[in-house]
C-alpha cells in the first residue's frame, strides 16, 4: 500500500468508525455486531501503526466513544472515565500479561477477573455518604447527568451504609454499569410482540434508549438494574486492592458483581476466564466477556493508561454464538396495531443449544441495509442471548438467481395499502378491521395477561374471525351456543366450557380488562396502577392528562397514549358496548388487615407448587404487599420452590437466599 493509498484508507475507516460510534453510543441503534465493529477499529489501528505519520489525536482509536445527547446537562468527571481495550484472543490476553510482567519484573501478578456486563457505563458520586450525581461516561472527560433517571433504579441506595471499621470517604466516584435483566427484556419484547410492534434487538440497546429518556417516569416503567465494580476519584483513599473494593462496595450496601475471581499469573487467570465463560449463561443479565484487572491499586497507578484506556486492564470478549443456514422465505406478520414485521424462515439449525427455524429481520430498512435475499446463506446470532436474529449474509454462497427482496406495499392479509407514520421505521396496515389485527387483539384480550378466557386460544380465535363471528372484542360476548356447536362433532362440552369462561370473564379484575384493551405503552404493571387510581373503566375513559400524570410511574408518553386511545370514538364505543353486554370488572380490593404481611419482600417463583398455580401465588404475594421478580439476586427475600425447580434454586443456594415451600409460604400469609 502506498502512502497516498494508506492516507485515503485511514480516512475512510475513520469515517466508518465515527458513524458506527454515533449509532452505538448516541442513538443506541447499531447496524453491525460488536465483533464487526472491533475488527473495523483494529484495521484502523493497524494502519495507523504502519503509517504513524497519519496518526492524529482525534482518531477514534485515541478517544472514548461519546454518548452525550441534547436534553441533559453535562458534568465533568473528577477523574477521567475511560473505556477498555479488548481482545477475542487468548494469545493477546497472554501478551497483555507479559507487558505487565516486563514492567513489574514478576510472573505471579495478582488479578481480579470480573464478568463484563453488556450495559451502559455510569459514574456515581457520593459525598459524605449521600448520592449526589449519576453521570454517563460521555467522552470520558464529561458525561450526561442522568441522576433523576438513575434514582428510579430500586437497587441503588440514596445513602451508603457505614462499613464496620472504615470511615466513609468525603467524596467518591464509583463506576459501574446500568443494565436490564434478560427476564425484563423478554417481558418488554413480549408486550411489544403482542401489540405487533417491532422488537428491541438486545438488552443493551434498550437500556441505552431507556436511561436517556427525558421523562424519568417513563424510565421507571422499565426495570433497570445497576452493578458497581470500579473506583474513580476518592478522597480520602478507602481501599488498596480491587478485590477489597468489591468487599467495601458490598458493605456499603451497593450492588456489585455476584461473582469474581482473584488469580495469580496468567494460567490461573485464563482458567478463571474460561470458567466464567461456562457460567455466564446462568446469569440474569447479558455477559459478553471477562474483564481482567490488576488487583493492587498501586500497580494500577504505576501501569498508567493511554488517552483511551488503562494499561492495567483488558476485556476478553466471548465470541457470539453464531450459525449459518439457508433463508428459505421471508414472511410478513401483521400485529394488533397494524405493524408489519418481516420474519426469516430458515433451514433449521442448532444455535446455543436450541433449534432455530425462524429469526427476526426487524423491519424493511434492515433487510435493505443488509441486502438479505431469499435463497441466501445467512448468519444467525441470538441477540442478547434471547432472540435469534439475522446479522449478515455469506455473499460468496449467494445463488445467481437471488433477487433483492421487495417489501409488500399492501397488507398481506387484507390488501390495504400500508403507511409509514412520521418518525417511525415500521410500516403499518391502517385498517383496524384487518383480520390479522382483529385476531391479535382478541388473542391478547383473552390471554392470561388479559381477562383469561380458557378455550379461546389461537386456533379458536382464527376460526371465529375467519367465520366473521368475531370482528371486535365485544363480539366475544355475543357468541351463540348454536353457532359454536357447528364447529365439529362432540364439541358440546368444549362449547359449554368456553361459554362459561366467557361469562366468568365479565367479572375479571379491572387491571386485566385495561391490559386486555391493548392501549399502546400500557402493560400489566401500568394497568394495575390505573385500576387502583380510577376504580372503573368509565372513570379511566374520562381521565384527563393531568390525572394520569399524577400517578407515579406514568409519564408524558403513556399519558398521551391513554388519552389518545379513549379520545378515539371507535374505542369509546367499544367500551360502551362491552359494558352494555355485561362486562363488569372487579375493582381492586382495598388493603386491610393482613394485606401488608409481605410488604418490602421480594419473591422468586420456581418449579411447580403442590396446590397453587404460579399466577395464584403471584396474586397472593402482591395482595399482601410483596413483589415478584423473575430472577434471583442478593436482593431476593425468598425463593418459593416447588417440584422440578431449576437453576433459580441452585442460584438461591449459592447466594444464601432463603428457600421456602408452599406450606411455609401459606403460613407466612396466615393460612
């Protein structure tokens, strides 16, 4: 490569990296995988090393990606907040160790190995033990002040506990990561899938978009978590080792990593990294690597840092599990809000221990950007270890006759011309009477998260809509026994059971009806808050924006969605028809007597209980003032375990969380 060619190539790579930095750090909408990004950046670094005359201080290889956006006040870190150099190679990890061996003259250097949590870096400032500020990494020198949003994280204490035998620092910056558990990520995507909305790609992107919301009440609706693992500025000094810092953070009452390894020498360190790689799939959060740090803070200071990253730490990143298979077809699903979602129909392939035959393609723009064509051999990954997604195409294996995919301009179900609303990526079918939308609305309303009509499953709903007997939710309550009996032989018992379940649903809890209506942005938790506040469907339909904003946790976006829903004549008419047909939701019971027995306690359910269903146990916990979580942590009060309990039971035992059975649980409730 000539000098002129190198100059141009370096300029091109810098422009590409800068673009992807903007997409990743500021927009939380990356277009390429971490591995592809790291390779791009490595190519740039290698060229800058080969042609040092073109290296500049402003190069992306010499600075931290900038996450600052408009709407947040900037705050300067007392001590720069750097990122980490990373590697996917054992040899490079060993080379990192040898550089430190050369500096300190000894092989048995002490390290700490920690899980690398895939979230958003944050720095917390505590003064005299009180939380005064939470700031993103930003450009490493200053970041966005997200204090109000961070305070919605329940695990983050406003004050540090006084640790026995140690005085609280006057001022301390504690570094960590804001993240979202896989269970919460799945919950949010499940609600979006039921609504026919595009799914979020992974927990990290969703976390980044959530923590930068301008309305903290919207942030509170998504359950973010935080873990602290690093020390910034501290006056006076509080600890001498990284391992000691973890102990001190825990003593102060802060959430820290659930497991870390203290090792000596590179062989022991590599074994710890491999052990972490085997354990990480059992963690409640996405873990994309292992962070290796010198344990002694004095050695960290002596090793120093570059402008971008410390020389005393490195991130070893685990390669994402990926498979290659043929794309047989692209189907387009229509959700209950009319969103058209493309799905890849794949030649079945085993990925991360499960067989994958379908994967999300997200939207039309993603298909065009990646140039995905039917007949291609595509690379599939599990995004956030949860959702199979197509991440690329093997162009070398592309069939000669593979043509660019043409996204439908009409709804594949009802034929209505699709629309794209301003500010949205998704294409929608605007016809509310589209059979696909009707099916999804009815399925959602009748589901366990809705009014829970047993017997009104997907197949039955498809039949009822196909025959034209159900065109809206109100039609559920107009179904006739004589019609249902024509659906097949020996259906008398199932017909009577279905009609009985429909009749029983008229007295469903109010929050179930609200959730079942499918109001945009309103999930089960918000529905319960609305039911407690308004007490009836009629009162909710009349609610004004300010009435809604007065409810803790309901912000501008949700309030506007609720008022817009009930301002739509079609939706108001539906409420009137439902009530006229006998729907009489049960108002929330007022807590009395022993209803606060479990206040302040968090339960995790696992296995099959002898008598209670999981839904019944959850209802009893919530009625008694307790909370139910989907994952076990040190904050869990009890794990309620039944037969065939899985990994949650093992994790509870490892963390020392009390495990109880149904009998003890009922005794706690007073019967």
